[in-house]
């Protein structure tokens, strides 16, 4: 069903909350279109991958903008059909760290769908997921592979390790305290240690992750296969831009942005060998 098929509410009808789950590049337009229907003390919540809270704030103002980090995963199997491929919940927060009645009431409602918590450090939580998405989502878009297929390759595992290293260097430059993703994947512990034994441990962790979530398919890959665009600008593109501002080198992220841009423009094919050019 297209949005144009739905009956629009009357403008005098006001809603307390609107959760937006469009692609990141459609967020500002979607938020602006629903703004007339949101109460003065209502909240518009971004549920996109990547870091989009600034885009939402530009569209609706800081008092109405909030972010939900989705920590479960799914894969699109067909029109209006999605398969849950990883358990999790929601994390709610606002850019200024404020926690008020609106977030607390929204949490109670979202608890009915999946476990939900509120944080005063939403950027840190978004960044924790961003590290995952910058590898899984954009890696899948480049290679055309499921997560299991990607992580069965030693070169792909090296790609993930180098990506986490870059992202954590930037996090430290930004003075971000990045929590473990999903309460389990501790990036500092993952990167801890040098030498062959530590490298083996990191490779084994990634290999096992690939085995557990072997059927997980990148949402950006699905978009490309359907003739659409990816969300790379709010994923690796966001990291590259922030890295420039903080004078941090992120060559792997930079190359990912370039490769995916070429795929989107029809200048490059989706192929597992693309990942080799990021290293």
C-alpha cells in the first residue's frame, strides 16, 4: 500500500507521537509532512539506521525530535513480508539528554512490542549501532552476500576488524563513551590485545557471529536490488564527515562510501571482491 492510498487525518486532529521508519534519505520530508498533525507537546521519533537526529531536528525542531535505536534485526523476504533475524528491543532518547513524561509514556507503549529503555546518552547508543551497521549494512551492499557468507571469508573479517578500529578511534576523538551493542558486543574488549592469539580471537568471534546470523541480509543490498538508493550517507558517510572535522583518518569508511556511490550510479557491479578494495 502506498502512503497516497491512506486517508489523511483532519489537521485539527492532533497526535502525541509519530514514529518514522522510512529510509534515512526520506526522513526530513516525512517529518515535515506529519508535523501539522502533531500536538504542540508531541514527539516525532526517528527509527532509522545511522545517525539521523540532526536531520530530524532540522525538520521539526529540538523540542519535538527524539530517537529510537532498534536493536533487533530483520530481513525483507518480499513485499510487506519481513523475517525477524535477531532479538532485541528499543532505546529511546533525545539529543539534549532530557528525559520527560513524553519519553516515559512512549516507553510504556513500546514495551508492548519489545523491551524498551530510556537513555540520556542517545548519541552513544546510536554510535554503538552505527559501528555494526557500517559493516553489516554497507558490507552486504558491496558484496551482495548475507552476513554468514561474508564472515566466512578471512578478508571480510579483516574488513570488519579494521572498520571497528577506525570507528572507535573517532569515538575517542569525539569523547564518546560507546556502550556494548545489545549489551553484549563490547568494542573495547573486542579490540583488546595484539599478536596472533588476539587476532585469532577476533576472527573466531566474527566467524561465530556469522554462523549465528547467517541469513541476515543487508537492507541496503535489498534497496539496491529493488532499484533504490542506500543509506550510506548516514552510516559510513556520517563517520567520514565527522572524521574530517576531528582530523581522524578513516580510509576504510571513505572507500566504502566511494564504492557504494559507484554501485548506485551504475559504475560498478555488486561483487564480493569489492570488499578487498577497502583494505
